[in-house]
C-alpha cells in the first residue's frame, strides 16, 4: 500500500470515528450543511468496492460506515426529523444545491 493510500485510509477511519463519536449530529443536518451524510459515505464506499471487483450491497456498506446494522443504529440514535430540518432539506434540494 502506498503512503498516499495509507493516509487516505487513516483519514476515512478518523472521519468515521468522528461521526460515531458525534451520533447526535443527524444525517439530515449533515445533508443540510454539507451536502452529504453517512448514507452518502455508504454509497460511495459501496461504489468504490464494486470498482475494485468487491461485491457489496448497500446494507453491508452502511454497516461499515455506521459500525452496526443501520436499523439498529437508526433505532438508537436517529429521531424523526423536525419540520424545520425537512423544510431546510427541501429548500436546498429545490434550489439545486
């Protein structure tokens, strides 16, 4: 593995740990503020695995990102989105951002 790849892998692990340590930051807030969320990371992870010939489904990718099955994580850490969060998400989506 090249140093570049080692650094990139370490950064991903650090990002995932940071997200895990900050479970109170909801996916919808991440989407509203940064334009990506844990589910986006899961989709990117799955897509890159497939590019390298590794078969992986979305649930497997989400388990990697969330550190446990998504349904279990969601039940423990993700409350229903507020009306304000949904409105901000819809406004951003409609503006094309």
